[in-house]
């Protein structure tokens, strides 16, 4: 019987000892590490990342990636695709001088594609240079929309 009691005590001590290793901050939860979270958009240039961060002030960006010809952004809809597209077009204008790629946007609703659109750098540059007006710029972008 003494052996059984010792075995139970040893097992209990081992379980609590293991729990103590996991509970490093004393509140019953594992302590957070000092490791930094991975960068959510690692393949973006600094300028592209700045555009995405600015866009995230108004919209939820689900993903972003790029290659030598375009920046691709997937964002959650607010329920108004025209307004979502307009916001992206306006933000893109603020970065046209720093970017050297077109933008392809995909608007999603809970993971399902609602619409895609494209903004060519040429259109944004023409608007910035005063060659086209805001309505023409937004119309060019709207014409690329596929729902």
C-alpha cells in the first residue's frame, strides 16, 4: 500500500510539475514569447506595404502579393462593391509615384469572390497629371470590374 501511495504522489507531483513548466506567468495560461509575429505580407516592397497598411485603415485586407507587373490585393467587402473599389482607387492614387505596377483587386465576402477589378498605373498617372478627371479615372477602373 505504501508503494501505491508513493506512486500516486509521484504521478501527481509530475503532473503539477509539468503544468508549472507550461504556466510560466502564474495565471494558468502559457506565457507569451518574445518572438515577433511573422510579417503578414513578406513579398511586398516597402512602398507596396505602405499602400496595404493605408488601405487597412478603411478596409480589411485578407491578402496581398506582388510580382514585377502587378500588386494583388484581396479585401473583405463592406457590402458596397462600388464604394470598396472607389476607396482602393483613391488610396492607389496616393502611392502612384512610388509604385511601378498595376493593381489587381479582389473583393470577397467571407472568402467568396464578389468582384475583381484592375487599376492601371497609366490611368492613375494620367489623373495625377491632370490629363483625366476623377470621374473618368473611376470609370476606367469600374469598366474592369468582373462580378
